[in-house]
């Protein structure tokens, strides 16, 4: 196999290698797509790509923390989840604590691991690094870790998302408008 390390940062704007890599990985998934991220606040193209993958029958799983370190950021992330769940994306909240892992696994063949969260700040403002792994034993090791994380997580359902209080929904929607700043 091979590995490709790469970096990204605001000096690359408007080009964005890490965001483009995420989009390519999502689009290339045929069977499975597992993602871990502590923060989720993406542009429409990323959200749509995940929905399209799930609609196409790909087993799309998103593992997020059950215990967030930033409650406001978690509330913003929730505003995206209803659409994902409606399209069949499975969302798991890691219950043992705060998950800070950032990874993407596609079809047990390729994986991305690095410092890249799935949020605006990572894709536009921060300096980040990651490594793309292809046909390497480490890809299977990552799959084992992801399976273990999912086993320790609780699924987040569309029914649960719909049960959020009107106050939480309203506050989260307002926070989403300024999410790029936190």
C-alpha cells in the first residue's frame, strides 16, 4: 500500500485540499463510509455528498461525542443531523466520553486520519495535516477501532432529533448563523 501525507491552511484558499479530499472520499464510497469527528458544521456540498452516498445504499456512519467539550458547537452540529438521518446516515454518540478522533474510512480500502475536523474552521481557517492510507494494514486496524467505538456508542435517531425542545431548536438555528466564529 501507500500513504500520502498532506497539509492545508488558509494560504491555500480558495482551494482547499483537505475539504476536496473529504468530498472525493465520500463520493468514492460504494459499500461503507465511517467518519469520526468531534465537531460537525459543514458547507452544503459536504452535507449533500453524505446524503447522496446514503441514498445510494452506502452504509454511512458518523461517530460524534456524546459528551461534547463545547455545548454550543454540539447544538450547531445537531442542526445538520436531521437531514442526514432522513437520508439514512447512521449517527452514533460515543458514550464513554469525548471523542476527539478525526478519521474517514472508505470500503475497507482507504482511510484518512489527521487533525481535520468536519467544520468550517478546519476547512477554511486552520492549518491542518492528515495522512491518506491506501491498501495498508493500518486501514484494517482503523476499522477495528471504529467498530469498537460504535459498539460503545448509542445511536442518535430521527425521532430523538425531532423531540428536541423548540427552545433548543431555535437557539441552535441562531447559533448556526454564527458558527464560523466558534
